C-alpha cells in the first residue's frame, strides 16, 4: 500500500509539556493536552512516541532493590563492570544473547527485537534505582493509544512507538519503530512506475523506521520531547511492527 | 556539538523538477533551480541528496556490455541467479564480502560501508545496461556540492548524501548517510542535562542517519524526488560520515 504524502512535504512538530509520566497515568490525556498546548491538531498524520513514556504509564518499571541477581548475572556483571541487578533484569527480558563483547550485550528480546541490553534502560532520576523495560507488546500499546486518542477527538492518525537502537558497523544511535498502528510498517513500491513510466526497482521501504528516525531528531532521549506529530503523510493500512522482523532462517547475522 | 532545532520543529520539503541527471551535469545548478521552482530557499537547513544523482553527474556509470566477468563473478552469478557482469562490477567495488546467502551479497565497499551489492544499482531505464556505482568519496562529493551551492547563493547549509540500505534482523530498507558536509554526523549529548536538571544518559545520536531516513520518506527511489531540504535545523560543525564507521576490532558483527 502506497502512503499518501502532501506535495508540500512533511512537518515534524514537537509536542511540548508532556513532563514526567507516572505509572497509571492516562497517556492519551497527557498527549492530547500537549498537542493542544503546542498548537498541533492530531489529524491526518502520524504520532511518533518514545517507548519510555508508554513503559512508564504501563508501570513497566522494576525497582532494582527488589532484584536478586542470578549467578549468570553476577558473572556477566563482573566481566563487564555492570550492576548485577541491571544485568539480571536484562536477562529476564532476553530470549537469547546474540553477541557479547566490549562490555556490550546484544540481546534478542521476547518480542524478537535485537538490541543492546534487551531495551532495558536505567532511570536517570537522582536517588532512584529503577529499570525501565520495553512495553510487553508495543504493537498492542500503539493500537491502544491510537484508539484512546480517537476517543479524545484525534482523526485519521497512526501511532509509531520508538526506541533508540545501535547498529552493527556504524557508531551512533538511531530511533526505530518497536510498535505501530494504523500504518503499513513497510511500503512496497515494487511494480509501480515512476514519472517516466519506468518500473520502480526499489524493494520495500521501512516506513515506520524512517518516521521513527526523522522524529528522533526532535526526541533526543530525556530532552523533554517524547512525542512528535508528523503532518503531511496520510496514514493508511495497518500491520504490526513485529511483522517486520526477519525470519531467523533468512537472516545472515544471527 | 549540539544541533540547534527550531521550536516549531522541522519541515521536510521535496525539491521538484530535478529530472534525469546525466554525466557532466552541474548538479548545483540543477538543485538550485529545483529549489527555486519548489519555493524553497536553501538557507539555514540541511540538503539531503540521494547518491544516485551525484553518481550520475560524476559519471560513475558502467556500461555492462564492456564488462568481462571473472571466474569468481561467473560462479557467484550462477549460484545466485544474477547477471555475471553485474556481479563482476560489485566485486570490483568490494573490499571484502561480509556475508553471502539467500541470493544476497553483503559487501564491505572500498569506502568501508557495508551494504548489499556494494551499493551498485542497475539502471532501470528500458534498453539500458548500466550499473550505477557509489561516488568515489561521498564526503568529498558532499563538500563539493555544499561549496558549489554556496557560490550560487545558498547560505548556512549542510549536505547529506544518502543511499538505501537493508539492515540485519529487520525487513525493509532505510536511507542512511554515505557522505556529509557542514554538520556533525554524530551529536553527542552525554553530560548535558534535561529540563529537570538530570544528566542525559543517551549516548551519541547518528544525526545524519536520522536526517537521511526522515528525508527518505519523500525520496522513494526513482520516484522523481532525489533531494529534500530540511528546514528548522541550523547546521553546524563538520565531520565526515566516513568517520562514523565502527572500528572493525570493536564490531561484534563482522
């Protein structure tokens, strides 16, 4: 399915005023309020949201003082100079350790995402000892947020939930989608023709990851902008980001 | 160095009217004309350009009818059901084959980029038998284009040259930077504090790749939009995209 893009291009608008999100908070209320305060109408576009505020609203926080690290966690933490309780939480979120080295753990999460530390961040609030986990199912979280916002008046929107990932071969982090709703994660242009009537050869574009990365420019982690509304791109179709995961049997890098 | 972002966010503006680029064309003249036609002022922002038009202007085209494939190219082409002349061109652009399988060659180019087919595309024009190679040095191409555009009146711009890459573990392609000028490829926010006074824990953000991916939403290959101007982000600093490549000794996926 082809995405419809406005001739004038895209606008990426930061949503101000979201502040700290606490377990049990109604995220749709907070985001609708932030959009209003920022002069943004949640209509005909894509809301890009950092996973961290969804995780916090969902209570996906672990108090490290309650964690009893396993022998494996203690061993890895010793080798990598980490907090064994953090490593223990990472191991609990991990289906398989894909690589370890240079103090880095690249893990496959129970969702199937492959990322450092299974997506488990440590809270940076002073005096706090919390680990923030990825949502249990980020596609379900995206669908729920889209539905809740529509009940608050949003119209024809998609939702993309993002996290910040490292990549093989390149330094620096990029934002990628970990969950989506109301948009095809991949736009397949094969078989279409260009302006000159030639058949497009491009294979499938990872639209939700392109959106995540573009919005990520405005959402530098912990900077106070955990959500961006992308105008100029009419969403359509549906499909889970989880469905973008490559079949391990066809993956050359496992 | 921190990038300066406009409070209102970013605008990603497609440049219309670039059309077919031929070897020897003055790309700065074409892009300046397209910007004018599209009502875009090339000022205080980042020009994102698909590598293909730079390669074409630079004459980085190979007529496949002139190519004598090596035994290795013939063997690989036979195994993968490809044109042996295309494989030969790919091998010539390759420093090292990183992986082969499922009909895909993941190559390290002489620049050090790791991508399918060493970035060599086949032209899709009917009756043509050309391969399009990556520019010889995309950072040099970016600097030259920035300088040429400044001579034509552009002010305070950065240039990011992009190509479309697959990724391990996920289906779908994203645009990534292969060359840049006038912008720090990586924005390092470590040590800064957020609005609440807490230290940012994020490591370095790959700004040029986030820009490439965001602009890539508008630049679907061969769709007639090979350049996008990003407004709302004042460029600054400098540094080559080539410097983002991870030291192979620290890479867990070679």
